[in-house]
């Protein structure tokens, strides 16, 4: 099974920069999007009829939002942790026979860290939610988690200590999540790889010089470790300030 996750930073803009070509080329069983920045009815893509589509829109127009294109028909779909508690459209959960898929766009603490307290509280709720799901069946989590976990996960760690996305508090919450029974699949395969990033600033020459951060992830329940078949980052794919990340997994009987 092939899964793709991509923060498109505005799907309408990304469509004009090659999204459909990449979607078709990827040929994924599950294709997850963050930061769709859409309201219902604002886009109609020519995607194959074999895909079921699920969208979680933010109440605020042109903001946040998640979506999943799935060849597999889910048993249930949940929008947010609780249906009425996620007005920013950040979480979309699809339940399948042998696993849960959770597509997430984690809140940004903001450059001045004014949203850090909210972010940390949100992290605790999200971790608890994943643990509840994990008691029922294995979980695959994908999306923009808005944190570089280790120094190896960004180009300039020393100068970014304390900045949004690399505060000790945010990194600590990622550690707590992994310690709760989840695997960072990229580090599972590539524990020491450097210069592997999924996000770059729009500042001139930053992406060309690969001055980036790895903040887009696939996490899985620890008991799925034997099913992991491979992962990679499609850093060459443009269209957004993020690039797609991919997970190959076997043995889920779907």
C-alpha cells in the first residue's frame, strides 16, 4: 500500500503548479493533503473515479483544512477529535478494517510564540486521541506536524533553538508522542540521514541551497514496524513550500 502526504499550502494555487500531474504519477492508495485553504464547492478536480474524497474545511475562509483521497472505502470518517471542537479543519480520521488513518495539520506556534500555549494543550489532546484509537487497532498518522524533532531535522539547528517549530516544548511533545507507542518512519529507515527536508522558506535561494526543515511525517503504531516497506521524501516536487512525503506499507489486508 502506498500513502502520500503533502502540505499543498493552498490547493488551488498548487493545482496551477503541477498538482494533478504529481497526483497521477504518485498513483497512491491514500493521498492526504494539508492546508487545502478551501471551502466546499470551491474546486473540482479531475481525479479518477476510483478515489473516495473526504474534506475537513476550516470555518475561516482560505485557511487550514485537510483532505484525503482514498482508493479504499472507509468504515467510518471522523472530522476533528470531536465533531464540534475543531473549527480549523485540522484532523481527518478514516477507519479501515485493520487500521486507522489520521491526517493532521498541527497548529503553528507562530513566530512570536503567541500560540505556543494553545499548541501544547492541543498536542496533549491529540496524543490522547491517538492513544485511544491505538487501543482499538493500529494507527497511521501523517501530515505537517510543524516541528523539527531533532537537530538533524533542520539545516541550522543552533540558530533556530527557541524558534517556532524548534522550541524545547514542541520537540518535547513530539518525544512524548513517540514514547506513547509511535514510530517516526523516516528515522526508522534513515536514523542518521542529514539534509533530508520537507519544508523550505520562500526566501530567495533557500530551497536551491536546501536550507530546510523536516516537519512532515508519517508516524505509525509501533506494532506496525514489521509491515514498513519503505519511505522517502519527494524533495524535487515543487508546487508548495512543502514537498510530498511517501510511505510504503504491507500486510494491512486492504
